[in-house]
C-alpha cells in the first residue's frame, strides 16, 4: 500500500535524525514524501515511470556521501528522501504483480528495472497491496512511528493507519465495485479513461 511505503519513509527519517547532527521534522517529512512519490505514476506506466530500484539506490548512496561530508538539514533531508524513494521501488519487487486482482497471480511484472531494461518478476512475499500481511506491516511500522513522534506527527501516523486498515479491509470489494461501475459506463467513456484505471475491467 502507498501508506505502507509512506510509513517506511517515516521510519527512515527517524533513523536519519538518530545519527545525523540535525534536528528537524522536515527530515521525517522528506522520508514520508519520498516513500509516497513513486506511486504517483499510478495513472501512467505504474511501477515504471517513477520506480527506480537501481538508479534510485545509486542516487541515494551518492546523496548519503554528500550528507556525510556536509551534514546540513538540506543534505540529510535529500538523502532521506532518496532512500525512501528507492526503498519503495525495491520493496515493490517482493509484492504482487501488476494487476487490479493481484491475488490471482496472472502478471509476471513486478517493477521495471531501468538499469537493465527489464521487469523484475513479482516475488509475492507480500501477496498484494492491501493483503493482511501488508496491513500487519503498516500497523507495525505505524506503532513504532507513533511512539517516536508527537503532536502533528502522531496525528498523521494515526491517519495513515486508519487508511491502511480500511483499505486492507475493503481491497477486494473495491475491485468488484470498480468492475460493476465500468460495466455500466458507455463504451465511448471507457475508451477514453486511463488504461491503468480500467484496463483490467475491460
């Protein structure tokens, strides 16, 4: 889930604050945003346009080197953002395939690797986004983040946890509802909707 990736970014931000000579919630925010950003390609070529497991990791390593040499709020936040950004793509490899019904293992595409120009196959350690194990992971990370933050940070974590649990509980029903909706749309409208939204419903 996007919320799982965001919470992972929050934990990366907290880890960065624990070792870097800076003190700012902006580092945690940078991690959260970095964990979320790759999924902005949902309406395009999902897990390809903004997912960079190889190049993202190299960029994060480079940014970490800069932050070690010149540890400022900006360099630490940038390194945290890039690590969360890269971790999102790497973590998606262990998830399900590119399908609106990933519990039916019909897709052999996990995440596109730009370095080698090919798709990583899905490992399905976490069977699909919103699976019970995904919800468990999100809640586990959320509890750690909640205990480590206060104020607005805690409120944001609670919001992410609520979204995670509700999404996980309704994941399959949402797909069934989407199918029913697309079945009722006029064909001309279905043709102009983004493929990522309706491709599996056609």
